[in-house]
C-alpha cells in the first residue's frame, strides 16, 4: 500500500511534443505529490508539486493533473525541449501526520527529447 | 548547487573495508535523509534524522550505520558490504515544519556518492 507505480519506464519524443508520465498510488492518506527531475551526475531536484485539494497545477511548461478518485496523477511537459531530457520521479507523502514528510518514490521515467 | 554537498563523489571498496560517506547541508534545515538509488529501482529511503534524532530506519542492514552529530552533518558508515550494495547513495535535507499555506515542502538532494563494492 506504500507503493507508487510510475509509467512508462522510458519515453522518447520529438522537440515540441508533450510527454506524459503517469503515477498511481494506493494509500489514501497521501496528501502531497511532488515530481522530481534528475540529470546525470546530479541528485533529484523538485520540479513541481501538488496537494489533493486541486486537480491541476501549472508552473511554466510543466503541469500536474491530479485525479483523487482514481488515485492517479500525471506530469505533462508542454513544448518539450532537448534540455528536458532527464529522469523524472513522482513521489507521494503524508505530510499532515509527519514532520519530515517521508517520500515514497516511483520507479522513474527516462525522457529523451530529440531535436 | 542545491546547498547539500556529499563526499566522496565516487568510492570503490572491497567487502572487508570500512569507509564513511559524508553529507553537509548549508541550508539551515533540521531534517536529513539517506537514500539508496539503484538502477531500475525506486529511490529507497534508508534513514531519517530529525533534530539529530533518528526517526526512521527503513529495515536497513546493520552493515550501514548512520551518524548525525549535528543538524548540518550526516554520515553513513559502511563495513563488510556486499556487491549488491553498489549504488548511488543520496543525501537530502529539508525543513522540519508543518506545511504552511503557500509554502512548498521540498527535500534538497546532494549529488550523491557512487559506491562500487568489489
């Protein structure tokens, strides 16, 4: 019940395309859903996050769509660029009951954006 | 840079060696974490320290021993490791506080130590 399942494992799109990465969770106590971006040789960095009281959040070219009833959330990258090529991780946490917000990560999606 | 540094960046050790990984955060945070990142597996949380006290041990084998002498430093002591322990070990830090309206909770990660056990 603590798992977060992420798909696809890898994704290749052309520049300007809209890659979509999906995540699903089981634990209904999760109340914080971040996406992290990781470039080779670097640690993951927070990209965008959402809480379950909204169904969508946009920051620049990145959008999270959240479906509470289906227990699913997804990341959309608009007008993707080669510089977006990286590994993307979804995560979930129950921050309301934990001061340290233990994150459960998905398996990761390696995105390649071709010029 | 994220404000979280890790040393060494690369480490090769034999199964009988003892070594330590070091993490330092310059962000004034009071929660620190160790994660293990293996190929094709999710990031695995190993340990959590909150105000220097260990609050989480995610069933990690005793050959991994964490130490948190203060809120800015975190160590991972390694001894008699196995080849399957080869991975990227990531340190992270965060501010320990309830989520405030308009504030995004975030863990800041270091670049990791690439560990190879021979």
